[in-house]
């Protein structure tokens, strides 16, 4: 009985250390903003409304546009598929916004596939290999950076984060706690299963 209790307590301690360590890494990487020159800035998709980016997606696109203008990247890749009934993919909406904001069309790579982070990153990997693009700055919300970077590295890309610091997902402490919790769970699931975590608190990951 005593051995069983020690085993259970040991398992709980190890689980707490793993979860806590992962949450710390999510928080730590969220603070990074690496402007090392790369082949491309990868804009992770978010909601769009008939071709118009949501506030979350627009914040990411604006950040990527600035990276391009500052010479940090040679290309901007817009990612993300569509939901049933949509007329545009997230990738298309992102490209349209960038063209409207004076980014040359031949410097935009649209990858309008994937309904979660892993699907988008896997489609990105195919497009990057076709174009011999090997290095990537990941542009998303801060808390999303570690999981997206991990998936990009698993696709063979040399990747680092430069997250947006604006938009509704980065405004309040409560929002930060929610997304760190969400990303910790999603990253642990990815490490275990090499698959997307599905819906977490009603949001597709």
C-alpha cells in the first residue's frame, strides 16, 4: 500500500513538473522576438470574413508586412484553409490584405490549406520545399509561438518566432493566462500524439 502511494505521488509530481515546465517554455518563447533574416515570414491563419481578415489575423499580417519592409524576410507566406460555406480561405484573405497594403504580389506565397495549426504547417512544408525556402520567422500570437515553431521544425524548417504584440489575443492578463493554459495542453498533446489537439475550449487548434 505504501509503495502504491509513493508511486502515485511520484507520478503526480512528475506530471506537475512536465506541465509546469511546458507552461514556462510557452511563456518564455512568447517573449522572444527574433528578427534574424529569414527566407520567409509565415503568417499563421485566423478567422476571416468573406475575404476580410479578423482583428487577430490583421494584427499578424501587419506584423509580417513590417518585417518585410524592414528587410527581415524575402517573402511572406499566408496560411490557413476555409470553413464550410466560406468564399475565401484564410490564406487568400491574408494575401489580399497584403497586396492592398503595398506588398508586391510576387513576394507573397499563399498556402490556403489546413484547418488547424498542424495542417497549415504541413502544407507550408510542401510549399517551402517546392520553392527551396528553408528559414522561417513564425508570425502568430505570442502564446502560439512555441507550438508553431516546434511543428515547423518537425517539417524540416529552421524557424524562430517574431510574434505580434497587438490584437485582441494579447490584451489582458486573463487572456494571457487562458492562452498559456490552452497552448500548454495543445503542445503536450502534439508531443505525445504528433497530431492536432482538436477543439480546446471551443477553439480548433
